[in-house]
């Protein structure tokens, strides 16, 4: 498996405008756009940082994974996952599986910006939700 770089940091926010205000007005990052991924019940807001990005995650539904994360976190947002860009996601998943890593996604699914993504189970990663992503 070849990891190319950190693709993005996923940060859950209960309120998109408050989140944007901090990352844009305070931190000075440039808002680059947003995209809703219906299947994951999430809207992602992108702020490029060099070759990587901060991605704010806002739930589009009270039963979505981000809404559940915020609920578990006492109603607050916070760091939710780290995504690594890999050269070939199918190869990476096969290798991780062979190494006994518990996978949330056995096969890649479609994420924002046409990326192929898959999540590894935090039980296998020391508690961190790890995403691997291949850019189109
Ligand atoms: Zn992500």
C-alpha cells in the first residue's frame, strides 16, 4: 500500500456557519465549496491547506453518522476522522484485510469530489477513525 499524503482532516460541526466562521475568518483558510453526499447524510465543506484539506462535516439528517457522533460527544463538534490519500484503494484494502485490520467498508464507496473512499474500524487503529481515499 502506498500512502501519498494526508488527504484531509474531517471535523464534525453542529452548525455550519459557526464552523465556517472559525476556519475562514479566524484561521484564514479559503472556503472552496461544499458538497452533499446523500448516501452518508452529510454535507462536507472544504478548506484547502497546502495539498491537504480541512473538511467540515455537517449532518443532513438526525440519524446520520455525523449527527450520532455529535450526540455522543455531548452535543459538540470535534475531530472525527483522518483521511490518507492512497495510490490504489483496492490494493490498500486487500493489504489491510490481509493484515487483519477490521474494515467498515470492505469495498470502496463514492465520497465527495468523486473520490473512492473506505473507512477502517477504530477498533483496529487504536481508536482513530481512519479513512483511505483515492482521487479520481
Ligand atoms: Zn473524509
